[in-house]
């Protein structure tokens, strides 16, 4: 056999035997200082990766070559190689980074600094702080519009959503929400902003055009005291017709019709559900259950839990690596 053919065959055999990049859900465990990596095909934890102290927010770069982690008690955002689990470097983040959002330019991180009452903007390429923007007391949630022109910070104690012009780094509006807002997301091509209020027990929907309130969504679960219904993280289906909302110590996820703003269903999950992430085709939803230290896997079509996966202590954030 000619040498060139033998070489080509050997290369083909090597490629075919190489393991495929498995689709994964990455979960931050804030009391263990680790990340649990879940294979979405086997629904098993395949790796546990050490991080800085109290990891919470987590997101990937657009090409998934880097993962950003809010190490809240280390006062830094860590940048990790997801293949090796190695920390490549730290980014300046301000004190106690909680949540963050990566701008559509795949370069600028907008970070909520709970102890400093500021939003910090970091350039991930130059590793420098671009701006620090004064917001309300105890900022937590972060969102950015699909066009990258507007960033949102929610402040837990001030009970506001702060609207930031990303070109000028200045606030142009402040909207009141119910007590202790935690999470924010733009929806419907950026025309709506949804904000959850943990203690208020509601989700408020705003018009992005003029910041007026479009709807306020309330929750009621039979057998669960209203004080335990504390909405935090939420996720939308691809068509944005349905939203899934984590209800904290109510131990349920609410299913909302995002067109009528009506609650359609409640799904029982683990204890104190915080945040969620879909798999790539959005057939499965993974919830982080802080107190029970596990992840509930929900079949999106049937709206039924199908498996519980044990992870680290106090899982908090979740992100997809497709």
C-alpha cells in the first residue's frame, strides 16, 4: 500500500476514534467552590472542576472557547479553558460580582457588584475596566438587549431596574419593581424586559421602548405558603411563547404563557430552585436546586421532571456548552 494512502487511512482512523465534544450543562456550586459538568445525553456528572470562592454567575464566550465565572467571594471574574478546566486568568470585576452578561460583541462583560452598588464594564480582551456605573443598592441581575444598546441592572434593596445606555455608560431610566428584584431578561427581539422580584413574589414585564409596565405576573401554588413563592431565574423557549420561572423555596418551576402572561402550570423540582439552562434543542430544562444540592431535569414537552442529578453543595448558576 502506498505510504500516502496509509497515512491518510491512519489519520481517518484517529479522527473517527477521537471522542466527540459532548453537549454539557455547567453548574456552579457556591458552597463547594466547584463546577459540576453534566453530559446532556447520559444525564450524569462527568467532571467536577475547582473554581474561586463562591462561584455564582456563569457564561460562555460566543465560540465556547472560554467560560466566565463570577467568583463572588474572590472578588473576581475567572476565565477558564473549558477543555482543560484550567483558569487562564482573572478579570477585574469590582467587589462581590454576582451576575453578569456578555454583550453581543462577545467582548464586554457587564457585571453587577453587590457590595459596591455599581455595574462594572470590563473589556475581556484588554482585561481592563471600561466603566463603573452607579446603580441602586445591592445590584444583582444583569441583562443586555439583543442589539447591545441597552444594559439592565436590578438592585435588590432599591427595588429598581436601572436602564443603561451602553454607548455613554449612563442611566437613562429607573423603573420600580416589587421587592428584591433578582433576574432580568429581554424578550421578543428586545421589545420587552422581564424582571423577577423574589420577595415581592412577582414577575414584571416592561416595554423596552418607553419603560412602561405591560404586565405583572403573580403565582399561587396549592399547599405552598405565599411567602415561599420567590421567583428568581427564568428562561424562554426559542419561540419566546413560553417562559419557565424558578420559584425558589416554593420548590416549583412556573410555566408562563409569554403572550397572555398567564401561568399555565407548575412543576415540582428540588429544594430552593435558583436558575435554569436548556440543552441545545431545548427539549430538556436543567434546574439548579440550592438546598437539596441537585439538578432536576425537566422534559419540556410533557412538563414533567424525569431525573434528579446530584451535584455539589448549593448549586446556583447554569450554562449550556453545546
